[in-house]
C-alpha cells in the first residue's frame, strides 16, 4: 500500500513536471530547503529531549564498534548513506558527541554499498556476466572495509579524523555570518523550525523532542528520496555521458568523474549502480571502473556538508562531522589508491568473490546477509557484553 502510494506520488510529480526543467529545478531547491530544515528539527529535538544530559545519554556508545555497526545496519536498511549522514549531522548539532558519530559515518560508507551489490543479482542467470557484475559491485564493499581497517584504529588511538574535521570546520564557521550577527541560512529555516517547536511546546521536553526528531527524520527521508528522483530525471542522461567519456581515460579522470556524477545525482548508490551493468556486459573492466567508485565515495559527502550549513544548535560540531565524512573519504582514496601494494587489494578480493559467487549463487546471498546484517549484529552483541 505504502509503495503504491509512493509510486503514485512519484508518477504525479513526473507527469506534472515532465518537459519543464525550470519547475523541476525550483522543486529541487524547495526540497533542499526542506532538507536543511529537517536537519535543524533533528538538532532542536535532540537538544530538547536530552537537555544538558546528552553526553551522559551516549556514554554507553563510547565503544566505536557499536557506532560502526549502527551506521552500517542503518544505511543497509535505508539504502541511503546521504539520509543517515544527514541524520547524524542533526544529532551532532543537538549534542551527540563527535567521537561517537565518527564510527557511525564510517559504518554508513559500508552500508551504502549494499544497493549496487543487490543490483548485481540481476545478472545472476549468466555465469560470466554475474562474475563481472558481482565483482564490480563488491569492489566498493572491499574498499570501504579496508578503509575502516586502516582509519578506525588511527581514530581510536590519535583522534586523527576528529582533529582534521575540527581544523577544517574552524575555517568555515563564521560567528557573524551577516549583518547584526544574523546567519541568513539559519534565518531562512527559522520559521519552519520555530513553528514546529511551537506545536510541541505544551508537551514534556522528552516527548516534544522525540516528535521533532521523528518529523525531521521523516522529512529527510522524503526530501532525499524526491530530490534523487528529480535529479535523476534532470541529470542521469548527462551523468551517463560523463561516465562513458571518463572511464578508460585514466584513474584521475575516473575519480573526478565519479565525484562529479555523484554530486549531480546526490546518490553514490545510483552512481555505483550505473556501473554494474557496464561491468556485467564486459564494456569496461573492473580496474577501469574502480576509480569511478572511489570518486562516488567523495561525491556523496556533499549532502552532509549541505545539511550542516544551517542547524539549530552547535553548528561548529555539525560542520566538523560533515568535514570528517569528507576527510575520511578523501584520505581513503589517497592512502589506498596512492599506496601501490594497497591499490588493487579491493580489486583482487572482488574478482575472487565474483568468481566464487558465480560458481555457487548461495555464496552471494550469504555474503549480503553476513556482511551487512549478521556480522554487524554479532559484533554489536559481543561489544555490548564486553
């Protein structure tokens, strides 16, 4: 029923705006505005619900593995790292400690790769085709897993990403963003946020705050969903042209085009899923597609940065976690692709898994369930006991 309603709304939007790009761009701008308002609502709600007890509330989550698992499973279920990172930005603005949020962002990177892995299952009937498609999908998984293996210990020992994110945020946080200390973006979203706060002011802080958080999360779901649909209508044709033109011209071109296409369509899942049929058909090899995947990881950070521009709460912390997301993904590309003996580890692992899964299709299913749900669940259980 819900899916039917969603499809009907989508069809109505498509029909009403088809052939009118000006109206489509206006709709995109309106949805982006609502996205920023939604993040503000989550921050306000979290701050209202927790008061001065936010740090105590999240004391149990000091274990970074728990944060990693939460980010992975949430993104795998929602199939949108943009949605999860936007929610994380709102929570950080409301008082969630940045140190708790960093592993969640890392987990979101892992969880988002489930989409193109599922897309590859469409090639399951042809053995060689499926081997190529599944390898192209899981190279993203292996890159993100390797990135966590490298950077999570560094973050736990030295707070590397937290420090870099703080340094970058300090360059962009302006206390008086406009005349008389008014932040134009925050002022623009204030009517929506303040009206929502007014609606729940007669409720207790805990209940009112939770309602604001839920409204904000629902708005993020809807805005990102429909922004993605509109941008696909406007941009996917151009995105495919960019991708076809860039793949095969070298790794730098692939990384740059992967970043650009993901910024255009606001979805790394869409970008990486576009490559799976190309790999399955044999049009491009895995080593040609691999850099494009890395660019998609960088391009997806734009949503969190956008979400952090106007929050009702700690804007410095919100920008910090958004820059941590960007820094983490850029450093992952620089380290893994830049170090020769690490460069093709994800490629070799994906090729092996693709060949193995093509021989036994149940391995593909076991991989998806195990990596994205079963293993994270076991890790969360073990970490809670320890």
